[in-house]
C-alpha cells in the first residue's frame, strides 16, 4: 500500500478507519528524514494490511504542534485509535520491521 499524505483534514478519518497506522513526521529540509523515507516506503509495500501515513511538519504545522513534534523524523504508531509508540529518530529497516511485528 502506498504511503498516504496525512493532513489535519484527513487525520481523524485515517486513525478511525484503520486498525494500525504508522505515521512518519518529517520535513523536506531534514537529511535524516530523507534517509528514512525509502525505509518507510519499503515497509509500507511489505505490509499492505497496515496504514502508513506521512506528515510534512512544515505544511501541517498545527498537526505537528498538536503532537508536540520537537525532533524529526518522528515515528508514531496508533493501534485501534490508541497511540502506542512515539519516538524521534530514523529507524533502520530491521528495527522498523521489528516494531511492526
């Protein structure tokens, strides 16, 4: 499944309509964010049963502020509408896969 662009307008719908949602908070000027993007996209392809979303913190400043994003990339995981994981830093592919499983 492709990575969905997450906005303030589609956030609630995304969380409510999917059992598990992984969100990558990023910005285009962030080197580690750009490095993590292919890892996140590969995981999305490997796990079509999960929802993967990407939130540009520059374009979605209100959403980033609501989640108190202070460092990017930040990965968040929601399961059944509950935030289970929120960590800044780019995960290596193996660590992301371990988190998913």
